[in-house]
């Protein structure tokens, strides 16, 4: 009788473990471990860029990846860090748009959606895209006319190598960006700080220093 109870208990534990594994698999599994520091640092600097460009009476619109179906911890950390930094500065995010992304396709905001958002956003406001800069057609660019909001793009991985950021700056479709470094910098004495971690993995770009893209921008922690 005692052996039967032991066997029954073991069977119950095995069944419970199976149920837990099925649940975790359905939720995206355990997932690989990631270092959250670079992504927190990138979110922090993106928020700093937005605050610097935001004018009195303006608003922040944030475009980010919807991770409810396809999990992406890096994107979640990036978004939360941005929100935390904005909150500490007592600045609210007026609009947060979470966009579904096919994991087999490049991460980008649909051109039509970005076009309409830029067209409708008032002067003095800031659009922050954690899914890259606006990739509009020539026709869409001409139809926009004067571009009212400031636009910031997070360019992870090799995106800055694939997109002509210089042209976007000249066209007024990009005012600041955070791009991944092609080769992460060697660990320095400041790497333990938020800014030190950022400088190791990323580069903050504006029209004033966009020439640095040719030397430093490229691959870093992949938030795709």
C-alpha cells in the first residue's frame, strides 16, 4: 500500500511538471538569459533625447513592439526603462502604440502608419520609434510637406547600416537616434554606470554628430 502511495505521488509530480512545461512553452518558453543593462541604458538615453526635443505643450508618442504574442525581453526592458526615465522627469507619454511584429520579418513600423502619425502629430511634440526610423516612399515624403514633430529612432542590430540615416536627417524625418555599435567598445571604468554601459554598446546620434556613424555605429545587443 505504501509503495502504491509513493508511486502515485511521483506520478502526480511528473504530471504537474508536464503541465507546467506545456504552460511555459505556450508562453514562449524559458527563453535565453539576457543582460538587461544595455537595453535599460538605451531606453534611458532615448527618453533623454525625447525630453530634450519636447517643447512646452507638446506630447510624446511612443511606438514599440507588442510582445504579448511573440516574447522579446529586450524590447520589454527598453520600453520600461524609457517609461521610468520619463516618469522621473514628470513627463507623461501621451500615446503608446504597440505594434504586432512578424518574428520572421525585419522590425519596422509600416510606412502608411508612420506617415499618418507624422501628419497628425502637432508641432512641438516628439515621436519615438523603438522599431526604427520612418521608412517612407518618395511620394509619402513629398506629401508630408512641413514635418511638425521631432522624430527619434532606435536602430538596433545592423539597421543603421541598411538605412540611410544621413538622408533622413536632411529630410527632417529624423532628429535623433540611438544606434548599435558595430563593435562594442572595450569595458571601461565607467561601464558599471548607466551612461558607461550605453557608451559601450550604443551611440547617440543627432545632426550635430552624424558623421560619427561611419566610424562607430553598427551591431550591439540585438533587440529585434
